[in-house]
C-alpha cells in the first residue's frame, strides 16, 4: 500500500511567519506534527511519502503514485484543502481526511472517500482493520479520549528538517479551562492527558539523533494543565536530558496566565530550556472576560503577571480579541495601551469568531446571529456573526489597533519595554547557526536600509548592543518578526 500524506497550504497570516522565514532561509515555521504521528501509526510495510504544501508543491505524479491520499488540516487551510480534493478526484486517487477541520465540519466537504474523525489513536485503528477486511466505511468517529501514553514517536524521516525554522512535539492534550469561544475542549477534552516522561524524552532523542539543534515548540493546548506531574516528573527529566546533551534545544509552549502565580514552575521551565510562552490574554476589559468565561484572567493585574513571566526569562507572546458583546467603544484604545505597557512584542490581535461546536457558536445560533461560515483566520476582517457593536466601527477600530501596534515607532518601543523587564537565563541553550548569521545581515539591509522606519531599528540596534549586549540577539529576532507583522498588517485594509 502506498500512502501520500498531504498537508495543505496556509494563507499569509500573522501565524505563518512567511516574511520572517525569508531572513533565515526557511520555508515553513513547523512541520505537520499530526500527519507525522499518523504516519507512525500506519503499518511499517506500507510505503509513505509526505508533501507539506507550505514547503513544496503537490504534483500530479505525487497523487498518481498513491493508493490513498491522507489529508489533515485546520480551518484556516480550507481553501487549499478544496484544491487538493479536486486534484485527487481528477486523478482518481482515494482520499482519507481527518484533523480539526473535518472533525468539526466534515459535512461541508464533498469528494472525500473516508473520514477518520476525532483523535487518530481511537478512530484510525478501526479504519485500518476494516481495510484489511475489505469493508471500509465512509465515516469513522469516536468521542473516546485515548491514552496518549501509547502514541508513537512521529515519523520524522518523512521530512527534510532544513526546511523548517523549528520542530514540534506534544506532551499533553486538553485544557482545564472552558473559554466560550475556544474549541480545544471540543477537540481534546477538558481533562489534560499527558505522556510519560520517558515517552517525551524518546521524541526529543529522535530529533536530536537526526541532527536537529534549535527550537522545539511544545504544542500543548495548555502546557501547565497538570502542574504536579510537570514539577515532579516531566521538567526534572527534561532538565537532566538537556544537561546530558549539552542543551541542544530551546523550548516554547502555550500556557495560561496563572503560570505567573507559580515561581517554582517558572524556574523549572527556565532550567529546562523554555524561553517563550504564548498566553491567551484576550482583553483587559473585565466584563468581556466574564462574558467569554476567561475566568483565569479575571481579578488580576494582567500587566504585572506578564512582567513577572518576563522577569523570570520568558518572552510572552499574547493573543488578543476584539468583538465581544461587552466591549465598549474604548476597547481599541485600551487594547493598544495594554499591549504597549505589557511589552508583549508578538501581540496577535484578532476579531472574535465562533468556531463550529463551541459554546459561543451555540449561543449565537440560538440568538439567530450566525451569518456565514468560519474562515479560521481571525485576522482577515471576517466575522461569522452579527456583532453587538456597529460593524463598521468594529472593523475600523480593529484596523486601527493593527496599524498602531505594528507601526515601527510603537513596535520598536514595545521591544524596548520588553527588554527592560526581560532577564535572559544564564545559559544560552544553542549556539548561533549559519542561518542566524545570514538573518542578522539581512535585517541590517531590509530593516536598517530599505524600510521607512529604519531610524527606530537603528536606535534599538545601537542602544541594545551598547547597553544590553546579552539581549542583542533577541532584539534582532523581534525586529525581524516585526517586519513580518507589518507586511501582513499592510494587507488588512
């Protein structure tokens, strides 16, 4: 059996990092971890190929070679998904589809031969068993949450690591919180499930053995969902492994803001090699936090919590949302003020949307406010519901936030605010590689010569180099990110 695993193309969004990747001569930020894990679940004797369309094009020869095309995607990739389906139908190759996009909306896709929905550890074995019997059904689904301690090491041999700026791994699934707009609980459950320490170490070892040195993103829904196990088992094991290997990886992940309340946990994460954490801030407006049940963010000084994480050595990347029913007209000014004060340089601001199956989706449906399909891209100015705020006011206010926070003056000022709070760990986990050096010289050209806001780049460049030399590498990295964010923001008009 010959299996072609296809990962569709992402549009140009803030999360694609497309324009920043050019500086480091990489084609994509992360490999498709889900498909690589599925590949490891397929019979060893089957032939497997993977085409990541963010790295290389999908050819007719690829499709003709395969007995089956396995496709997985998120909602934001749906345009590319439809093109892949059409190509496979034209070439008479059967398609098996799974992943978040199809799990929450498979009914919208025609031309798929077999759907394997939910978590693959449950549904895929039943599909494979029926293939052996010659009686494959159209739909396989399950609400059972699998024991991910049995999940295999991803089949990394299917990709060329040189095409990616970072690798990824997964330690846990699920989140203990239940924000109204979020589909994580729908997809992965409310109770965090974790892998065993030896299992994750085997995954890190596999990456190390294949020659990877650099960033590894732990893609968990909420890395600190089971803090006790992290403190007692997982983080001490990672710390020991990193020491033994000479600190080959820098780690990043996603976590809730209450991480700032646990100094022991923050210290362990720093010792394990973590330097970045994405946090869903959403909004500084208390009524909007209450509305969306973001209870972990309420009744706290969010700016102080962010700065505490920065003080410990963690760069905080933040997610922000406008468009809540409770948002006042002052929300746009308040979001800008919060972002600037907090020093969250990578601030992803999006319009509220209602993913299918979420509590928000159901509420808006009951209120007859849903108007169109969810695009999965909360930065393309699309809304799939009727907002309480005047539509034009909301869109204009959203654009004003982006035009302000990513303007060179505000962006570089935010970098300086962050650097004042940030205390980098004593050990530098990885040495600069050749692509980092190339990126440095490209930054001088594009940001210091070509861009209109170059004077702000040079002010940051010189002040950091002379006054805070240990923070100079991260200041250049953040400058490069800013170039990407401005390029994306320019299209949102």
